[in-house]
C-alpha cells in the first residue's frame, strides 16, 4: 500500500470510530508501526485534517470533515448511489431532495464531472408496486429527533380512533413500506411505536426532553431487543 493510500485508509478508520483510537490500535489495523502512525497523523494535520489527540486516550477525527471522492472504492460508490436512489424514491420530500443534492455532489466529484453514459451506475433502484412515499410530516419528525425536542402528535390507531400524545421521539425505523416512529410517550409513561402514515398532525415544542437521545435509544434497545417485530401482520397489510 502506498503512503497516500495509507493516509486515506487511516482517515476512513478514524471517521468510522465514534471514540478516540490509540496509535497502537491504528498500527494494528493498518499493519504499520506506531512510529509510522505518529508520522502519518502529523502529515494529516499539516494537510488540514481536524484531528484531536490526547496522550493515553487516542486520536479522533472531528465532525464535519468529508473525505474526497477518490477515497471511495468502486463498490463503495455503487453502495452510496444505490442507497441515495432509494432515498430519492421513498423518503419524505425534504430528505429526497437532500438525497438528490448528495448524489449530484458525488457525481460532480468524480472524474469528468457530470454523469456520462460510460460512468452510469451499474446498480439501479426500481420502484415496487407496493411503494409508498413518506408523507411530508416525516420532516418535522426528523427535526424533533435531531434536536431532541418534545412533540405533540395526533395519531389514528388501527381501529380509526384518534388520540393526542406528547412524545419524546428518538428514532425512525425504516421498513420496506412502513416507517415506525419510536418515542417515549408521556401519556403511557412507556416506549411506544407509531406508524408515521397514521400520524394526522405533529406540533414540535421548543422544550427539550429531559433524557439524552442516546440514553433513550439504549433503554429502548435493551427493552425491545427484537425491534424488527414492531411491524405486525396488520401493519404490513395496512388494515
């Protein structure tokens, strides 16, 4: 592996880690010596990579740093394009538009700029007969999750009964044709799961919920270890 390739590989490793990684661990993963790790880290810093490092703790790549296009392999690019095409066809309008702009950035960064016939992706996302595009109110749901804000939703259950709930939304689960909003429900004082296509209205509150989102996620995952079972037969058929 050339040193240039190794530098990008090191960036990829650091980007994938959510916690600092030591020079010893980096050396082991990249198959180089700790001395080489120190030299490469210094080179990356000189090139402008925003790296945090602390003795005895390790190195961490700050958020907001994007790898150049040539850091992706052909298979990685295919995976990105396929995933973004899924988002374009199935996500809520705001996320679909973001998928389109992200796809345009990927294509513009590739050699030759705009997508040409020769560079057309070999994998295509095709709409299915059961496709349901996400409603617009998924956008404020995602905003509430990102900002850790409480929300009031009007929800229609499978029997057609309407109720108003104050919730702490922390995750959206994307099944093929159904999206499930996972949240803490103040009315029930418990975790509840809401099909987004049955949400009739949502009002975001400025009040943050008192528990951090990752803490809610952890408790939810411990309680609902098989979260894929949230999609029942009745949900799948839309009854």
